[in-house]
């Protein structure tokens, strides 16, 4: 039981308050995300003492959750901590709370040896950084339990009624063409592999926002299918003999929930320059091509000392394309008469160029041009 009031806390709600606190605090479970909402930062006082700034957090045990807000700095040392000390042996500080029938049940603060030493419901505050026995003025918050307001977005959970199904919580996802609101839904039926095999299936969001299953290959030591081209939100392991899917078999792989978000490299988005189509033939004037990916058509006229040229680029969803998107003319130019166009083309559209003698394709990625 936390008998020390670190930082003049106000617990919402305390035991024995009207309403009753035990039942009211149960309403926080799975509604209010747990974590540090504000404050809770550390400052060095000495090599064995730090100050904890005022904080606001949600914390709980497996059955009850509370909100706690402090209004004053708290001195943390071997005397005031609920366990441990400010030392190189126990550099991590955590909040901890468990229900007990007492009006003075405050959130505890413990010093522990490592992240792995934290209990299941602990909220990690930060790490004291030592050089030998000397506490530095810097504190590490890399492992801090930061608040995750997206925790339930598209989360895959067990089906409470049993059976070979899972539920996908509602959420929003940006697809290649739109922002899609995805409703909460039951997904399945998952098939059970034959003995002695198991299988890893993927639950993913398709480009239109629908939830789909990619079945893996059964085996005694199966691997998950390739993620390529899919927004995978969970891996589900199915074992021979299963009649339901427990939480332990569902692996959360939502990219936006990763501790370190994926970084998209925008410095290498283009593929290789080419003047060839998908079968290796040279791109030619007045021919129609269909693109397998987004990219740019660059065309130029012949080097000339006196003849005028009119270069036009056509692209749309029709075969042949009829919409002029760009053009260039050499009328009025002195010799040599030089001209070129650069025309963006959408994936799956058709394009052609007239009035050019040299044509290049620069894909965004690796899409090729298929002659029609």
C-alpha cells in the first residue's frame, strides 16, 4: 500500500468517497488510456536524491484504474521511495498502484534495476543516468511509458464468444486514395491446420479500407506471409486442435503503434531512366503505352537547323488517350530549333507523344510502360 503522498496527490476517486470509489474507478478500465498525461520529470538534487515534478497520470491494477494529480515537487530518496534507492543499481523510477481498502492509498514510486524488472501495470517515469557513482544532470526518458491515445485504433482482439474469429476495433486509416473510417467488426472464419502443424495468418487493411485475412503456410515451425503491399495490423497463430483464438496468439504489428515510427525515405523515390518499354523495345513517337506505375515522360524534338516541330503529350484513362496535357513548339525560334516536354503520367493511364524523336520514361518506383 502506498502510504507516502508523493507530491501532494489528489486521487480521483479515493476509497470511501461517495459513489462508491471502487465501482466508479472500474469505469476507467479500457476507457481512459493509462500513462503520464503531464509532468512527472526528474531533477538532480544530489547523487542519492532527485525531485519529481508535479504530474497527472492514469494508473491501475488488473481490475481498477484511477487518476492521480500532484500539485508539488516530490523529493525521492532512499527514505521517501517505496522501495529501492537513487543509485546505479536501481536507476529506473516507476509509478505503481494497486487497490486496497484505504483512504490513504496513494500512487507509489519505486526505484528498480531495469525495464524488465517493472511489474505489468507499472508506469515508467524515466532513468537516472550515472557516471560511476555520480548522478549526471541528464535523465533518460527513452523507456518512459508515454500516453498512447491511439491504443485501440484497429486493435485486433479475441472474440469473447469463442470460435475461430477475432474482432477488429474501429479506426481510421489513410489509404492511397482516401481517409477511410473502418467500423468495428468480427473477422473470420480462420481455418485450423491439420496435425501436427500450426500456421500464421495476417489480418490487414486493404486499399479500400476492408479488413482481410492472408492465410499463411502450415508447418511445424511456420513463418508469417510477406507483408509487401499490405497494411498489416496483426499476426494470428492458429494451432491444430484450436477451437478459439486467445489473446496470446494475436501479435499486434500495427505500424503506427511502433515505439519508433517507420521513416519514409523521400530521397530515393525515382527508379532508373529508360528509353525502353516493358519488352525492351525503344519508346517511339505516336505509339500508345499503358503505365504499370506513376512516372514522367520526357520527350524532345530532333536537333534541327530550320524545321519547326510541335511536340504534344497526351495522357488519360482512354486507349488511345485524347487529352493534351502539355505541348511545346519551335515556331519563332532561331536555329537550332530545340524543344522538349515533361509530362506526369498516373499509374494505369495511357499516354502517347507526337512530334518527338527521343522519349524517356522516369518511373516513381519501378513501373514500366507497356505498348498497346
